């Protein structure tokens, strides 16, 4: 699933190629791609026709196009969703689901999704205070570490307030957003914390170190176009990121830790996997609570 760096790469591309343009025509080629839009394809296409795209926005892992009439097209990329900017005469992709054409006859925007786990939905923008407008469906999502208004100490206190494992808290998008399985493992490796460390045992200083590590690793990933393990995650021009070559923990099972040389271990976690160094990140004792 794309995390903050991958979504930000897409947002930057959309801002450059789509913002400021007016939709001439919207076309839904697969109904599942707009299944979250309960009023259906007819309403979706009608309301988009003539709408001006003001900006491409993001909070955490959530992406949307802000429209001129206080609405937004929220994009759920899922496991394989792609927002591609293509010339109008380019051949249709095999898994093209939604197409937006613009009144300047320039490149069109295509939503392509092989597995159809993602989708688009029109949502009203909601004022959540401090002059911040968010789509109503994601108004509960917390700020992310790259947000200029992100408050580090407030986020650490939110993590410490939950009686759970630290990685579960990191993945809770209502506490701090943007961090998924990959960058949680990377941040925990940098902070030398095991994923099962109880949140109430997290000191304020260590919490700051952990969230600063998350910010640092996501910024590094952003500089390399994000993390791509296959051809499904791409930017708006169809190019993959290459931060997978720089990962220290995630997906590195059996390889030597870049700090101490111990083989990286993989452990089951929430129907997924978690990767860590057994020496640098010792598992907490069972009675550590």
C-alpha cells in the first residue's frame, strides 16, 4: 500500500499537470472504481463536468483534488491504483477505470487500477478549524510529520496515551498519519525500538526520536520517488521509485543489519510482517508492562 512519500510524489505530479484546469468530460469505465460514490456514475460524471481543479492536496496517505465548488475528488489508491497523466491520443491502459478530459485539450488524467481495490469518490470539503478544509471522509485523520503545522510533542503524547504496541500506534492514522508498514519498520530500526514495545513505556525523548526518524526516512524516500516493489506503484508519468534499494529493515530478512551485522528477522504482525534487528531492537520482556 502506498504510504506518505509515494502519495506525495503523485500529489506533486498532479499539482504540476492538473491544477488550474477545468474538466470537460468525465468517463467511468468500471463501476467498481467509484463504488464509494453511492450516487453512482451518472452523478459522479455530471458533477465533475465543468469543475475546475484548484489544487492537489494530501494529508498523510490520503490524496484529493480540490475543486472550485467546495468539493473534492478523493483518490484511494489501494494496492495498485495509479493516477496517470497521458496524452489524449495515448492508447488506453488495460486496467483504465476512470478518465478525466480537460477543456484545454491537453493531457488527460487517468485512474488505472489492476486489482480494483482503490477508487475515486466525490466528497464535500469540511472546515475543521484553523482555516483547514478536508474532505469529510478523512476529517478525522491526524496531521503527518511533514505537515508544517505538525506538533511533535502533541503527537508523542497521543502515542503514549494508547495502551498498545508502539507499531500499532504508529499505524493508527488518527494519532499520526502517513506512516504505514514500511516506514514504521524503518523508523523503529533507526530509533532502536522493537515494534512490540508498550506505548506507555515510551519516554517523551524516545518518542521524539522515533517520530523524527519517521520524518527523516520518509523525506529520504521522497527524494528517491518513494518505494516500489513492483510496477504497480508509479508516479503520474508511469515511473517507479527506487527507495527499496535503501531500506534498512523492511523486507531485509536474513540480510545483515547495516549497524551491527546481525541477520534481520521477520515476525508476524497484524496479518503482515514486521522486520527488525534482534540485537539493536531487542524484544521487550513479556512482563514489561
